[in-house]
């Protein structure tokens, strides 16, 4: 999957810099379509703008989010970002919370792992989920309780394609997972694309701990961060699991919602 993406990027002229509106001469129909789809999907907030430049406005939003020069020009570097595996939740520049700041009001939040991918056993998934949730609960006065039956606040599962919510998964690559902000029903739930190759870090694939920690940030009420060091950055990055931790930005965001733990660092 990584190789296929790199090849697609290699086909682009290196100095490609084209205005987004239709004059995009050197761009293939497919690349044009993919860029449009990406902007519509991940930058829905300016979708009310009906003028022909609305895609340009979305591209500018994307450039702002990724801290690039905001000029509305599509280039090969942006296409490269668009082709990176990422979270399915849209980006809102400079917001760390969802609109209306939903959060859990009880200090005990339940979770349940309902399914696991073929690469990882249920036991391993449960261990990694507990580890991911602990990263957050160490910073805020919230406790997570695992349940193995019935409905939990945060239902966690793997699925492929359409899976009962309005956001079908897309096969290997691109969208890896998504999660819903706190609330009843789907609220808080975290879904992972079963078509990815999931790993606990011992083999090649998408590190489930990294993806789960990010998705649980959404389950707790955080939106995406434009800080590249944040766990809540929207694109997936591989790294050494030993060095994996929340960034200052993630902690600032989650404590803005829930406050600090009074016994922070002591347990
Ligand atoms: Ca996918
Ligand atoms: Zn996300
Ligand atoms: Zn889903």
C-alpha cells in the first residue's frame, strides 16, 4: 500500500503548481477527482459556499491547517499529504474541541471491545485499548471501566466498508479509523478499518496503539490538532512505540475539557 502511494506521487512533475480551479492542466483526471474528494470530505465546514471557488477555499483551509503557505494552489506536496493514511474525522483548523465541546459528564466512562482484526487477538486488542485509554486518564480526572457485555459508553470495533453508520470505510489505506465525540448512541464509539493490516508493533502495519490513542482523543471530545507533534494530528505516522506519548498540545486540549487530575503522576 505504501509502495503504491509512493509510485503515484512519483508520476507527478516535481514542480507541479497549478491553480485548483479547472485550469489544472498537468493533472490527471483521477488526481483532480481525488483532490476534490479529499477536500469535500475533510474540509466540510466551508461547504456552504456555493461559488465556483469553494474548492479553493477548502484548499486554503487545508493549507492553513497543515501550516503551509495559504495560496489556494494545489501542488505535488499537497497531493502527497492527501495520499497519506489518516483518520476519517474532518479537520478544523486551530480547533482542538468539537463544536459545542461535548464531553463525558460522569467521571467513570465504560468501554467495550466488540471485535478484533485477524492480525491481533481480542486479548491483545484489549491490552492496547487499556494502554491507549490510560494515556488520557493519567492526565484528567476520568476513569475507564471495561465491560464485556451490553452497551458501553465507548464501543470499540473493527469493520470493513459500510458498517451501520454514515461513514463507510474505504478498503486498505486512506481512512484508517474514525470515532464519534461524546454522547449517547454512536457517541464516543471508535471504529477501525478491518481492511488495514493492524499491528501491535511487532510486524509491519498500522500500529493499533497509535491509532487507538488518537481515536480515543475524539471519543473524549478532542478534534484534530494542526500541531505535527500531537497525537491528534490527522495523518498517521509510524514511530517507535517506546517514545509514543501524548504531546503538550494533546494534554492542554484534554485538560481544557476535563481539568487536571489532582493526583496527577502519583499513580
Ligand atoms: Ca481504509
Ligand atoms: Zn482523527
Ligand atoms: Zn464507523
